[in-house]
C-alpha cells in the first residue's frame, strides 16, 4: 500500500546487452537538467513532463544523467551484476 505523500517510483528498465538503465519516473519533477547533460541526446520529457528514454541503443552509459539529477531518478548498471535494478 502506498504511503501518504510518497509518489510511486514508476520504475522502467531499459536494457542494452548486459547493461541496464533504470529510471524512476515518479520521482522526476521535469527540471530537464539530465536532458541537457546527455551527450547522445536520448532523454526527453514526456507528455506528463517526466523523463523518457527515447533510444536506449544509443546510450553510452556515461552516467551524466545520474550525476546531474537532483531527484535520483537514474540508476545505471553497466555490467548487469545488480539484479535488483535489472529485473
């Protein structure tokens, strides 16, 4: 049961080989700091003003999105070892 005042994290998992990029869209406030920092331009705000990954095949897993995001929306698992994030 959700706790009052806590938004559903809406986890989405994007796979590229063994690597996984997980986004917690429910935590995104639409500030777009990550969008400007992505060197390959695969991030955009969806119709609900929350982050979307537009093409995971182009992601280089540099981690800049995670570093720039003040809301901890991004988790990168580059080698697929952390099964908790990649399921």
